[in-house]
């Protein structure tokens, strides 16, 4: 029997030279600055699907790491930071649903941990399967076989959302001396502090007595 890896290598070698695929001779897609260089984790147990996903994402400019199952995906997340995860739903040891639940729980337990977009990869198009993906904490899902245009679209959509989260201005904390409200009132207009009239009168009397 032919190994999947050798079969894939043979197909990839033949396709660019096939006259039936004129689009294969087209130039590589233009790199998108929002996608280029992003670190993507692909959790997929099928060898052919691993190679296809890695090739498409690399062509888009991503740095790709492949995990063979959910357990290995969790280990990779402990070792490195990722911008987005493509998660196969059905894998041995730990499937995509369980792995996603653990990732989201870890994010809840660690406030400084950023939200990682998780996109399900599934062969099922049933609405019930989509609901199960969302219930597990996945952000979206793609049906197999996945096309490059679909990958580009979902990458731009969720990487944009994540960049907006991380770029939100942080409100600084200032140590402000507590002042009794009976002594000083703060005007809302132009944020200018306004002294209480009674306090001003008392201050004038004190100055005259000196």
C-alpha cells in the first residue's frame, strides 16, 4: 500500500504541471500584513490533512506548528504562544471539543492569558455539530475540505478581532489623595476643581485674622 505522505507528495508534484489546473500556475497569493508571520497551531490527526493545511497556511505567510491530537495541542500551548488554532473535532486521546474546553478554562483561570481564536475543522455540516463546536468554546468552524480563500477569510476576521483586543488602551492608575466632599467639589465641566463657597469664606476669614 502507498503511504499517505508519498501519495500527497506525488500529487503536489503533478498538479502544478497539469494543463487541467491553469490556476495552479498563478502567482502566489499576495502576503497580507495582518496574516504574514502569524503563529498558527493546527491540531489534526490525519497526515494528509496535516500536510495540506500546513502547505496552504505557509503559502499565506503563516508560521505553522502541527499537533497530532488534542493532548499534543495542549502541550504545544504550554510551550509557546499562538495567534490562532485550527482544531480538528475528532482526534484520538483528546478530541477537539475536550481540548477547547480545557483551553477556555485555562484562560478563565489566568486573567492575563489572551483569548486565542479556535476554528473547528469538521467534515460534518450538520447544524447540531456547529452548535457543539460553539458550546465547547470554539469561535467558528470550517467544513472539510478547506479552501485557501476560506482560510484567508477566517484568519483576517479573527486575527483582526484579537489585535483590537490587545491594542485597547489601558487605563492608568493614579494615586489620588482623598479629600472630604464637604471641602472640595469637582465640576464636571472641563474637569476643573471648584472650591465650596463656604470653604472660600472660611479661608478669607483665616487670612484676615493672621
